[in-house]
C-alpha cells in the first residue's frame, strides 16, 4: 500500500490477525529511531473482549475499540530502563517531565513505524486521538506502573471498508525555509480555501450550524474549556505516574 492512498479504517472483517504476523510487525518496528538506543516504549496488546470493554470508556466508546480484533496501547516507558539501572548499580533519574517527553517521542516514533509496516501488510488501522484525554482509566485498565504512560492507541484488523481519502494541507503550509514564517491572511486563504470549499466540509459546517469550518474546531470539537479540563487530568496522571 502506498502512503499516498492510506485511509483510516474503523470497520474490520472477522478475519483474525495472527499472533505470528502481529509479533513480526512489532519486532520489525523496533528498528525505528530511538533516543540513546534505549527503546523507551512498551506495547500493551488487547485481544480479549473484556479487555477492550475496559478500555472503551476512556476512548468515549468509539465502536472500533470493541469491534477491532486487536487494540494496541503504546506507552512511554522509563520503568524498564529504571529497573535495569537499579539492578546494575546505576543511579536512574527519570522521574521528570523531560524523561516523559523523551519516552513519549520514542513511543510515537515506534507507533508510526508500526503503522506503516502494518498497512504495508494489508492491515487497516485507526489512530485514536483520545489516549491523552483520559489517561487515568487506561492506566488503571492496563495496570501501568509508575514511569509508564499511555501515549497512543491503535485499533487493528483486516479492512471491511474503503473510505474516501481525506484532504491534506499543501506542503508549503508546513514547510519553512531556514526560519519560521508566520502565514499572512493571503497565505491562510491559499492554504485553507480548498479545504473549506470541499462539499463534505461545507456540509459539515451546515450540520454543525456554524459560520465557518474553523469554528467547528474551536467552538465544538476542541473547545478551550475541554482542553483546560483534560490538561488538568493529564497533569494529575503524569504526577501520579511519577513524571512530575
């Protein structure tokens, strides 16, 4: 599969994702870049229906969480490295925010590599952006110890749909030469005009009774009040897990 035709898959067939294939993909993905060659990530594989149902509330009961054959929770993990250090007369100091960011970066790099490999094998995936919204229920459901924190969730299975490709901003909107360049009003029109003109996005605006597409993302989907509440929950969870 070409990355230029990749789609988010939310409906899956009943065909099983074999342990052999999954383990092969998980192993191959470990060749991705990693800070200091420490591999600061762990993957929790959920196959049981009971396990999926425990995770579902944290992901706002999106149906693919319980319907996908496999749910993968990728975690920033400094626990394993800390245990290694303690057992080798070393003195770990990873109970801090920088260490979380380093481990989260490692985990997300691993996640992206895994996604590319899985899609190349013909599997369908959905990246759940809800993992950081309510991390504490995920931590409890997966029994994550201190210095382990969920940063990404992937539902995986053989596709049972072929949704249309979603739009993307032009390359010039996110690539900057030498230094960052603030977009002008004319730039914003050029970058976002085609997106706003798409019939499906115009219908999206109509259904949500807003004046512009941007208002959906600021006033409905990602409101400031929600962002502040979830930021507080994230802060509390990071503190409980020992990173703050």
